[in-house]
């Protein structure tokens, strides 16, 4: 059903991964923000989430401006770092 309604679901995984990579900002490392890529891409639907989490290039850089005291931040960081798989990580702390 999803492939009939969503044209992205008909594209090969590799093509969608490349499209997702273009969603990242070029100027700075992404912050863990649910309203921006890569986190935003992982929230659209299960299909997009699976592709986003399986695309290590989306998760190789992160900028943390301050450590929030909200619950789940450590789990978010673990998921972010694990999604980078074996690629080198760039971590910026402010």
C-alpha cells in the first residue's frame, strides 16, 4: 500500500539515501533537532526511518550546543553514534 501512495517508496534504497544526504546542511554539523535532518527524515514514516538509520553518512557529525537535562538525550546520542556504523565521527561541543 505504501509503495502505491508514496512515490519515494518505489525508489531504490541507494537513491533515497543520496537524496537524504542532500538534506544535510553543508556549513555546520547538524544539531540533534527533531525539526531538521537527519532526525526529521527519521520521523516521516517507517520506510524513511529505516533508510535514514541505515545511511551512516547522515550520522557522522553532530554539534551539541549544551547538554539538555531532558530524558532520552543519552539514548538519542547512542542511536546517533551507532547509526554512523564504522564511519569516523565529528563531534562539536559548545
